[in-house]
C-alpha cells in the first residue's frame, strides 16, 4: 500500500500551512528523514521531512497552495507500486468538483492521462510534467505540450534600463525593478540608480531591516496577502478584537543604565551589549515579581506560566517575527546579548527553527532605534502583556529641587489584557520596572 | 604658425616627400598642366617634370594597376582618382591585387602606394560624383583608410601614408579644400590609426570626421553655451580604428553618437558602435548608441535635396539634444 504523506501539525492552533516549495517532484525517489516540502506557517518557514522512503507520487497540494494540517498532501510509493495503487484523491474540493462533473470518474482514481505518443516523447524531451497540464478530459496532444513549455519559458519582463544602470545596480546590489526610471518609457537611467543608492545609504541605520530603495508603486497593483503576512493579520485582528487592551506609560530616566552600558562597552575586545539585552534581563527579573503579567488566559483560568521567556519583536520585509530568549531571568546579560544577535541574524536569513520562536511568555517591541518616542503595541496571544519601548531622548525634566535638567529619557508603554491584569497591578509592575531601569544595581538584591 | 588651406597642406606634403624621396611620384588624370581637378598638384609638373607627374588617359583601373605594380617594385606612387566615385572602376587593382599582394607573397612584396580620393557631396555634382565610399573601403583587409578633417591632419597623415608599406586610401572632402588651419612648416607626421579628441566634454561622445566633424564641432560649441558639454572625437583613420580612444570616451560620457556623410546602411558608424558594444564600455552606456548618417539614396542633383540627403547642423543639433536630454 502506498504510504500517505501527511502534513504534520506544528502548532496548537494551526489549521493549515502554505506550501512554499516542493523540494522533490513527482516520480523522484525520497529517503525517510530528508526534507521534501518547505512550508510557511504563521511564525516561520519550516522544512517537512519525508515520513518514509519511496517514490513521491500524486502531489495533491502544489506550491503556493494552502494545505490543511493532519491531511494527506501526497503519497509515497514502495518499489513495484504505481499510481494505480493509490486510494481515491482526498483533496476535498477536487473530489467535489469531480463529483459534480463526471461521477463515473470518481471511483476510477487517480486519473489515467490520455497522451498521444508524440506528446509523450515531447514531454519527456522538454521535461514537462504531464500532470501539471491539468488536462484530464481529453487526450493530451503535441500542441498542449508545446503551449505549456512556451508558457513556462516566459519570464517576467525585465525592467527597462540602460547598460550603465544595470551594471551599477548589479555592483551595488540594488533591485532595478524597485527603481523608477526617468528615461523614455520609464527606462532606468544611471542617474536614477545613483539617486536610489544615495537614498538607500542616507536612510537611518536600522539594524533589523535592510535599507530598501524607493519602492516603485504601480497604481492599482495587488500584492498577495498570504502566508506570514496573512497569519500576522489574523492573529493581530483576533487579539485586538478579543482582548480588552489597557495601556499605561511611564518615562524612565536612563542616565544610570546608559552609563552602565557605556562602561560595559568600553571593553572593545568583547561584543558591544545592546540596550535591548539590558531591557530583556531587567524586564524578566521584574516579571518574576509580577506573575499576572506573565500569564495566559484560557478556559481553565489564568495560568501563571512561571517561566520568563521574553520574545523580541523583529521586523522583516515579509512581516514580523518574534524570536524568544528563554529563561531570560536566569541568563547573564552578555549571554542574552549574544542570543539576540544570533536570533536576529537567523530571522533575517530565514533560518530560525521552531524552538527559537516558541514558548514566549511576554513580548517586548522596541522602535527606539527608529526614533519613535512612544507607541502602543497589540498583545501577542496567548500572552497577556506587551511592552512597547521608545527611543532614549534628551528631554527637559523637572528635578527634585524644581531645577530644570536635561536627561536621557525613555518612554515605555505597557499594553495588557484587562481581563487578567487590572490597572493597579500593571501600575505596580511598571513602577518596579522603572525603579530597576533607573537604578540597575537594585537588580542585585 | 602659418595658416594654410587643406589643399595647400596636401600639396605641401606631396612636394616635400617628392623632394625628400626620389621614389615618390604622382599618377592620375589632369594632374599636370591643369594642376588636378581640385588644383592640389598645381606647379608640380613644373618642378618635378613628366617623369614624376604622370598624366594618364581616363582609365582608373590602369592608374591604380600601374601604381600597385610600381609600388611592388620599389616605387612610392601617389595615385589620384579625380572623384572618389571612380575608385569603383579601380577595385580589381585595389582590392584584389594591391590589398592582397603582401599577404599572398608571404610578406616578400610590399605595396607602398597612396590612392587619393576626393569625396563627398555639397558641390552639386550629382549622384556619380558625390559619394562617400569610405565605408566600402574599410571592409577590405590589407588597405588602410585615412580621412583627415583639418589641414594639419591632412599634411601629417599624408606623409605617414606615403611612407607606409601598405596601400592607403586617402579620402579628402571636396568641401574642405578651401578650409584653413594652422600648419607648421616642414616635416611632421601623424601616426595612422590614432584619433584625436577635437573637443573635450563630459555629457556625450560624438565621433565624426571629414566635413561632418566641423559641423559637429560647431553644434557642440553652441550647446556648450547652455552648459551641455559634448566630447567630439576625430578618429582620423577609419581603418585601423582608434577604438581605445572611443571606448575611453564612452566610459566617461555614457552616450555615443556617430555622424558621417556616408549612407547609413553598412556605414562605418555601425562598426564604431559595434566595437563599443563589444568592449567594456558597454557597462557604462546610459542611452542607445545612435547613428546620424547620409540617407540611403543616391545623392540628388537638386541643391535642396542634396542638402537633405546628408546630415546638416540642424540635424546634428537635434540628435545631440535628444541624446543629452534622454529622449532616446
């Protein structure tokens, strides 16, 4: 019997995945344990491994299609087996469609393709997969193969650009399609590339997101809203609609912590420690004293999680990803710093693994490096609180003796689930956090 | 430095070389008593006599064949076609014999001859006396094609051509004979195959020679008043071509216009453009490379039509402006 290739469920509340890529094609030999499918879930891209050894057959969900989890997505044939040994196709809409059209065909699955001999040979020569033609109701002819091969050859149009523009864009790793051209018919001139390059380099240095060139916006152009982007939207909408958010803001004098960080970074032989690393550590320590901020509300009640795993929201071109520093309360700040660096790099090149984004109990979102003074964030479910961190700015403040002073100030805004956390509880947490941020030596106690 | 005409510069070069080297002689139609159709050899019969200023019947193949044969046995003939159009009659001697002898005899024979070719339109001489056949000649390996645009270049290049061991077609423009320029007295040479930047610029490279070079320079001067800096290059020799100078300039400006009087189809502009396209200058191009050339018609007799058939300053200006402002 052919072995069904079942899409595994990777997350509790997951219903489907988007298939990004089939690493193997129908008819190819696959070995148990080798990656066969690349899928995109709400959190990241994963590789799905072959559950058995054999020949891959009858792919039911193709690239860029959504496939339900715990369902069959393909079959693996043992030696000697053919597609004739397969059970009826299980892709629901296909079954329905076939039932509506030709009820007789439903039983005789999978469909045996009718192919003329010359078409068969041509398909083999041109490496055309006959199944991809989608012709099941008639004989596949030579013209079908030729038309399919011609269509497959057509590439998206190259942007119009002069050789100098192309060369310069290539040298500077700029995407020509993102540069609007001033030449005839929108042709990209050398000057356009140079302007884009200047714009790209003059943008403020954002360490989490590669500086992009001016996007070429075509009026009315529809960008696909799928995969990561769609999942983020669904989760945020759900959180914003279901969770009654309350927001509290405090302004923190960062003189002491900035000085401490400067002293730490005076040692040039070691990696410089980011402010985020200090925040993660001090936040985790403070959370330990305020368990309701580190909790999950479910039907069973409020679960106090007891582990302090801090997620750090990271902006990527295709959306947000939240790698997690596990047990941040127990880690030295330099270790947290090193982990943050590693996770941020992995997030950018898309190589984060499940464990690195799972298990977060509290999220911190820092837009300080982008110059934002203060903002509010939406809670990352099923957590019950999120901390929005603004920029450290030199602000005029009233000192204790009513003197006017200029101090490095940072505004932090706590967003929390009012069902779990009352305003007073949140205020107590923020007060403690402010205290330890303003006087980090207190964390030793 | 004294100012002399293009005609005088060519005359001086021939006279000086004939005084210096007894193997140099002239051969052609009406070059003696009449002094040449355009007066280039005036007074030379008197100085050098009929032995060295050989007048012939109307027989271009005979003139060229005699010159090629004389060259192979040690003479340095300067043969004149009354009009460059007549070189078509001489093609057997020029292309099949003179151009190939050195190669077919394994280098044992050389053909140090010069074929002077007054060419171009603008004199109302109609289709058979107004052609620009230099593009045809550069297609023949074994001959060099020189096309001077100033009196200074004409003298220096003609002396080099006379001393060269290969057949050299020396294309003169009829409208340039009366043009004046500074030319030093006495002997000097300009190497064949080396072009010159006649006007430096940064925004557009224009390659041209002969009468067209002067039109390009005049337009470039006008555009400079608007801050548009056109670099004008004169290859001076069409074969071998100074591609190094041209590619270096295109790398600087990113744009190329080639202007010539010869008809566009199969014209030497295409060769210039192809050489740039094949070079590392390709990556510096910021516009399509363009040709402005003679229309693909025989030169008409009617004055207005004759003017319309070859690039005039207005055409050149329009073409330069379009390239400078990214209209192409």
